[in-house]
C-alpha cells in the first residue's frame, strides 16, 4: 500500500514527464520550421511580396495574298489612373471627367473593375485627344496619380471590307477564360471572337510581356525587379485578293440596290433584296479569293468593347442580322443551279445519254400534280446540253421522276451525287460557325417529321419530292460556299478541296508555316459525263437562248470564255432567291464566282449581272454599273 508521502512525488514526476514532452514537441517543431521547412516558407514569403503583371502583346497583322494589310495595329493615346497614388480621388475624378468629356461614374466604375491589376495604372479612357494628354502632363499637380500613355489597338484600314472573313476581337469571357487559362489568358485580355481572328488566335496573339514587381504588406509597389518585353504575334497571310474582295462587295451592293428598284410582277411590289453573298474560289487549289456578305458591320466597333445600343442594333431583325456571314452560314434552296448535280447523277448511272431527248411542252404531270417551267414556257425537243442552256425544268422533272421510278436500281442517285460533291456537310473551311446544309431523302424526311411535325407535316417521300429535288427545290438547302465548291469540283475535273483561306504564317516577314491546299476526296468526271454538261453551261452564258445571255451581252467570250448556270428558288411566304454560278475561263478554269441574293427574283435578272461585273474586273475590263438584266430562271 502506497504511503501518503509518496503520492506528491508521483504527481510531480508525472508533471515533469508531461512538461518535458511538451518542450520536446516545441523544440522539434522549431527545428522543423527553421531547418527542414525553411526553403518552403522562404518561397511562400517571396510569393507574398512579389507580383507578376502581364503586359499584352500587339497582335500579328492579317495580310492579303499580295501582302496588302487587311488588319493592323494602331497607336491609341490612353489615360490611366494609379489608385495607390490617387490623392483626393473625388476632386481628381471630377476634373478628369470634365477634361475627357466622360461621366464621373464611368471613370469610377473603371477603377473598381476587378479585371484590372491593382499593381498597374488602370486605363479609364482610350483614343484620348492629344490636347487632353498634353494638358494632363502640363498640369500634373491637378491630376495626381493620373498618367497618359500609348497602347496598340486593332485597326482595320479598309473599314468594313471583308469584315465577316476577318472577324473581330473582344474581351475574353468566362467560358473562353476556362478554355484558355493554361495559355496564360487573364481577365481583361482580348481574344479573337470570329473569323480569322478566332481561328488563328494562337498565331496572332503573340507573347505577353511580364513585369516582376515587389510589393509591401498593403500591396503597394515598392520596385520593379525585372521586365520581359512582349513579343508581337505572327502575321497571317490569306488567299484573299484585296482588290477582288472590294470588287465583289461593291458589285453585290450594286446588285442589291438594282433589285430594290425592280418590280416583282408576282407579288406586285418591289423586291425586298435584304441580303446576299458572293464567293470567288480558285478551283485549281480551293483557295478563297473573295468572300462577301451583305449586310455587313464594322469590326472596329468592337475595339475596347462595343456599345450596347450598337450591339442591339446588330441583333435587330429589321437590320437583317449583319453579323451573319451568309457566304458560309446562309442556307438556301439552290434552284436550277442544282441541275448540274442531277445531270451528273443521270449520266454517271446510265439513266440517260447526252443525246437523250425529251419533248418539253412546258409542263409535266406526275400523279395528280402538274409541274411547270418558269413562266410556263415550252422548249420543244431538248437534249441534256440544251436543257441546261435554256434551263428546262421539264427535262429535269423527268429525270427526278425516272430516278424515283427506278429507285430499286439507282437508289437515291441524285442525293448520292450531291453528297459526293460536298453538299450536306461542312466544307472544312478554316472559319467558325459554318452551316452544314441539308440534302433530303426519305430517311431524313421521316426524321424531320418526327422531330417537328408542324414544320414537316408529311413524313413520307413521294415521286413529287424527287421531281422537286431534281431542280433544287423542296427541303434541299446549301450554303453559297458549298455551291461554289461543288462547281469548282466540276470545273477542275473532279477534285474536291477543303476551301483554303490562309496561305502561310509569317514572322518578321519570313514564312514559319505554310498552309497547303487540302484535298478532301476526288470524284469521277470522265469526258462522257463532263463534256456535254460543260457544253450546256457555256451555252447558258454565251448562247443566244442561254438564260444568262442578257447579262453577258458584249462580254469578250473569244479571249475569256465563261460557263455558268442561273437559278431561281421559291421560298415559302417570301420572294424568290436569285442565284448564279459561273467559272472562267471555261476551257481552263481559274475562277468560280457564286452569287446569291435573297428575295430578288430570277437569278438571270439579279444575280447574273453581279457576277458579270466581277468577271469584267477579272478579265481586265472596266466594271460597269450593275443593272437588272433580262432572262427567265
């Protein structure tokens, strides 16, 4: 049994052991912090007092095929405010707002904007007049913490020219930031939003500069520890020809204006002609030489952020959506320009020969429906070439009906040819938001009906649908680029290219990457198929009975022969869409020109004159004013 005198000794012993253990733990922790963990905490301490601040790099330029500048950078005078040095902020902002002609609240909101680094002066105004900059510098005591400087901003020396193709830049949004954070993007950075600016963002952006700053515990900058200059982005040289692009845009605008003045005899009003597109390709390698869309917009409006009222106007249906690039996003029934596809399908599969003749009496009965030529015209006996020249609907109605009647032998022959020539799928052009189009068939008809029975009330496919398809009507829709690329394939003898908009990437004027033509696939177009069709397309332009003859009167066919096809597509509750596709020289094609104008009537009257003016310029002639022409289809 333990005595009473031993109990205090035991307690003191236990207390000593506990105290020794606590001191041992404390000394071990101190040893860990001072010896083992010292390097780690040193790095953290350094991080607490060092800040890295990015300086945007000037973007690379965008050039045309001949080196002419399409997009550049310009110097903008800015006024910025250093919050750490801003004494009496209310009085300074009042004076600054008065000088700059801006609301004081706008300046204050800029200073509170979290996108800007707290360690650098915050820009509160861009494109400041030189007089205001000089005043701030001369009266610096009235503007403590206010500095004037210069920054590089995107510049578009040709105004709205090629706006849809070139695209625009804007401030990175949350989604883009999440996608590109690994590339060093930060809030407030600019990024390509559309067109070439978006697709070639990595090449154009450049490498941001870095300032390494030492700050105190309150975040005030003490000194600059290092600086790395920004490196300007690479230049991107396009396949576009600036002069031909201007010719295409001017010609399209004139064509729209001419259509506005023309009278629609069916609807008893002037044509609306709200919009249109032009595509010019080089069929030898798929290069895009011009790409025009109207209405258009000014990409410079997006520099430093577009004004909300202007952006709303660009979205207003009454303005016909100027941001939409109709050359690659517009989807239209191709009308009689699709007869090229039906002709190839019929010859390839042996449904007809070039000599097959059909008597065109102006209409064709299929079941209980009567299908008529435009205007009810009758062309008499026509073979394939002549049917293309005069655009005999009856001839191609007959082919569509025959394909359906013999579908067990030929399948969906017209649709198969359309797919071979690139319809119903994206062309692969290096531009964002390209539409896919649609080549309807019995399966697609059923799917459309199942998805939207109100818009597509009938889920079955009938002979009349095949008849309509043969002349480019019904649910068939194509983009102007798809149509141009298909004709380019025919023109070059069967090579389907992915249209190319850029040739190379340049650094300091020297190529660092070549962008070669891309062959998607090839289709068979033997002379027995190609020659009679070519004969018909040449006749459509140069022949006295050709549908485009009126638009090309006086053109120098002898030295610059042209082949082409007019088209007019009916649209529910709207005026007809006018189309025309041409390639030249017909015997050795170097250019394909496609024109599509919404609600403008016959392609021969509205679209062909636009193409004529463009081809005049290509042939070295002085382009004349676009006027409405004669012709049906």
